[in-house]
């Protein structure tokens, strides 16, 4: 069953970064970088532009209706699934 609380609208580049685990949503509704994935990019010298990319992260815009906010339980599950390292 589709549930609005199990989704976050992202621009394509950030969507791909989210899907691959480079970025994640924390329990305070802030988009953050997965430090383990960041270290992998640095080690492979694929981190060009990463600082500019990270500059746009932070607290997401939430709808006025709290019933439409992302579900913290689903956020936690997604982070465990993606092996997020802070």
C-alpha cells in the first residue's frame, strides 16, 4: 500500500545519491551525508564537487500537515537497510 509518509521528493541527482546510500534522512528530518560512502568516494578520488553537493543538504521542507511528514520508523528502517554510517 502506498503511503505518503514513506516518500521524500528529491531532485534527480539527490535522489540517486539517496538510493545509493550516499545521503540519508535522519530522525530530525535533515538530509545528511553517509560518512562511510563519502570516505569510499574520497579513496577512489571520485569526490570532485562533493563539497558543493553537500552545501545543499540540511533540514528538508516539510508540509504544514504533520500527518504528511515522513514516518520516523520508516526513516530508521531505510537507514538500517542502506547501512548508513554517520
